[in-house]
C-alpha cells in the first residue's frame, strides 16, 4: 500500500508522460509559435500535434495546478484522445496510453 498522496502520484505520472514522449522521440526541443499555444479548440487540435499539446499545454498546466494546490478538473479523458491521434502512427504507445489512463483515473478521483 502506497502512502503517497494522490497529488504526488499524479505528479509522478506526469513525469512518466514526459519520459514516454522522450522515449518515443515525440518530445520537442523547441516550443511551437506563441499563436499555436493560444488555440481555443480542445487539445489545440487546430494548431498543435497531440504530443505538442501534452508537452506545452497539458503538462505545464497540471504542474501549476499541483504546485498551487488548486482544484483538479472534475473529469479527464486524455487517454482516448491519445489513442485516437497517436494510435494511427506506427509507434509503441502502450506505456504512454496506460500512463494517461492512470492519470485520467487519478485526476477524476482526486479533490
């Protein structure tokens, strides 16, 4: 049985997401243009690749929420979007999807 708080487990999973993106060579060395980060579409689908959204919007936003002790979203459904977008590529994404599923579950159950 783990004594880790749900928020610390979420932080660990965020680190796992980054590690998976790096292992899959989906981690960008440079951020996208500022206007691409300001999309109002879900997952910034109109301006970013899904892995860019994870790296430059999702991860930083969740880290800020955790650092501030702010409320987590009521619902999280990142894994299905990852399956839909990254699943079309010939990449070994099983670990990333499993981590995102775990994150979805943890976020939904916390707070």
